[in-house]
């Protein structure tokens, strides 16, 4: 069974200071918000938006920084 939180974005309420450390992420799901223990291989600051890429037992999720696409002038995405 796939956890519905995988693939969603959330906001870190506690920073992740690098590999081996844990933070906390709030994810909007099921008409409310739920908190999960978050981990990542890199430093991610409190308040940053992250993408949940994997879900583990015990409400632990792997996350990566989320960088939303920002269309430039005229709605064109430049890389």
C-alpha cells in the first residue's frame, strides 16, 4: 500500500541539520495538516518547503528541498 503523503509538499517546522539528523514537517492532507518526522542527506532550514520522496514506518519521511517552477515573463519557464 502506498502512503498518500508520498509526493506531497510540506513545510519544515524544525530544521534538518544534515545527514543523520531529524526534523519535523507539516503536510496538508485529508483536509487538515499532519506532522511527520523528516530526514534528509542535506541541511534544510526551518520554514523551507520540501517534497516527500519516501515514507517509512513510524511516521518517518525522507524529504528533499522543493524548488517550485517560476514562470518568467510571458509564462515562459527559463532554465
